[in-house]
């Protein structure tokens, strides 16, 4: 799982560096399509998993994730949505702050990846019906376009090639690092039953991003029909992915 996540993000970033001009033209369509898939997987798999247990406090952790993402965007300027809410020239300090916000977001997303393997050892097998793989696929679909957006953004501010490689590597490592840290935390008594809590926090963050982006694009996009069709295609794709 970790290898797939790391290599997928790294490969997407490197590919974007090669074809960034062509990819930039379709950036918003790709973001809308992928985010619709993520929202569908959250609705059909992750939320049912969260509320299938007896933890009646899980909704609070969803809210924590939702609010946490709002706070993180004070740092990241919304790059997780596919664009940066900042005008004018960006200083090196601002760039580092944006990347720190993005990395923290990515790190927290990674927390639940290994925890389900620890709690449920049968998830270790490569079975696409197992929840660990469903969750991995969800964040992968979210992270790959963001890796492309990160490179496009760095190109737009004329960043050095070496800086782009460093940022891409750190971004690729952030979720795997979160996965190992989440697994490590389960060794402590206080976090022993936190598998679903980690998932709920991550889900709350993803819910904020997906819903905000979909509504944002719908109300501000000039091509509303194209946007609706793109989102609809993403929803259908999300339903079909784990239906066979």
C-alpha cells in the first residue's frame, strides 16, 4: 500500500513536470472529476464503515476533521482544492507555509491506512473489497491530482527544479509517514481503539474539501453544464469502481 501511494504521487508529479502545459488546460476538469469520485467513495464506503460500530462519539471526530481542514487552509491557501487563494508574488516564507499546510493535511490523511490492518489482520491480503484498500484508493484519487497541481503551481512561480523535486518527494512521503505514525499510536493504551477516530478525522477533512470544491465550481464556473456532467461522471465512476 505504502509503495503504491508513494510511487503514484511521485510518478504523477514527474509526469506533470513533463506535460504541465497540456495538463494545465484540463486541470479543473480533472480536479472536479476526481473529487466527485472521492465524495462518492466517502458516501458509499467510508461513512457506512464509520457508523457501523457502536462508537456514538464518531460524529464529533468528523467535525474535528472538518474544522481542522478549515484551519489548515489558513496555511495551505486551499491548494488541496486544486488552486491557491493568494494574489501577487509569493515569498519563500509564504511558499513554505503553504507547503507545511499541505503536508500536514496529507500526513493526517495517512493516519488510518495501517490502523485497519492492525485491528483487522485479514485486511493485509490484497483484496480490493477490504476496507484498507478502499480507503487507500480514495486518498490516492485525491492526492494524485494534487501532486499535479503542486507542480503546476511551482512552475507558475518559476521555482527551481531542485525545489520542485524536494517538495514533491516530501509530499509523496507525508501520507506514508502518517500511516506508520497512526500504526505506532495504536500501541499506546489511550489510542488503542482510535482506528475509526483517525478515519473520521480524515473523512471530515475530505468532506470539507469535496463539498466546498463541488459547490464552489458549480456557482463560479461559466461552463456549468460541463461541470455538472464532469461531476456526474465522477459519481458514476465512484459507484462502479468497487461494484464488481
